[in-house]
């Protein structure tokens, strides 16, 4: 499967998904409202006819160079789809529609924070993916819960491993945000700048608004 084939299926499915738009291997909701929400199509490395569809959301105020599905999962019981399947579009479309209510529910920073909280709970070994903690902290900032954001940032900075490059990068951003918490307007300005950067990096066009705290 390639992008041209993905586009053909996406455009045939699009009438079933109001408020969605297509760009390459992405079907996503407009307007963005600070968070990319939708479906990402990816080919299988084992078969030219098989592929995966991921339902995901991605807070845009986290600097991101490449799209990832850390906050998502693959669609369907078997998860792998084949272009040869006789009922592909009807079955895949139905499975994708099951994900839409959740994706559409992520309308505010508070909604996003609530969706991220379960992902930031330590596992049985006490580990939390720093990406999840960072996303939660910034969503809490935008929701206006500065105290909770400070707690998450403190926990993140204590657990991040400075010897691991990507964790150290997250910690550096978290430290910057932590330093700005006493003046929330400065934090919002920083998150807005990161959002603009991410939208540019991902090549998505939408009516992006500056982050605002919810009332």
C-alpha cells in the first residue's frame, strides 16, 4: 500500500466523516483546536496489500517533527487490513466510526487532559512514558490548572533520565515551562509558538488558534 492508494480509499470514505479532511495518509478533524485528532494510515512491512489504520490524537503544543501515535491505537479487532478484502470499505468505515465520538469529544484542553491522565499512571514497575507526562502537564496548563501542571512537571523532571537523549530533550522543555509557571501568559506564548512549529513540521493546514485557558 502507498499514499496514492490510501488517498483513494480515504476520499471514498470521507463522505461518512463530516468535519474531517484528508491530507496524504491523514484523515483529521477541522478545526484543529490545538490538537490533531483523526486517523493515520500506515503500510505493513510484511505485505504490499496490507495496512494499518491508527485512531489517535496529538497535542500540537508539544514540539513534534514527525507524526506519531503515542496517544492512539490501531483500528479493528485484527488491526491489519487488506486491500483485497471484499467488504473493506464498509467494514473499515464502520470500525473507524466507532472511534469518532471519542475523537470529537476532545474539544478543550480539559478534555485532552482527562484523556491523558490514564496514560500518565505509573505501570507495575513504576514507569511512566515521559511523552505522556509532558502532554498532560501542558494540557493542564491550558486548562488553567496550574497547580496540577506543576505537580506533573515536578514528577516528570525527577524521573526523566538525562542520559537518554529524547528524555533529556523532554526534560529541558518541561524545565522551561516550569520556570514560566509564575507568569501563565508567558507559558501560553511558549505553547503557542510550539504549536505553530508543530503544524509547520507536520505540513497540516488549518485554522490554528493560539492556546487559551478554558474558563
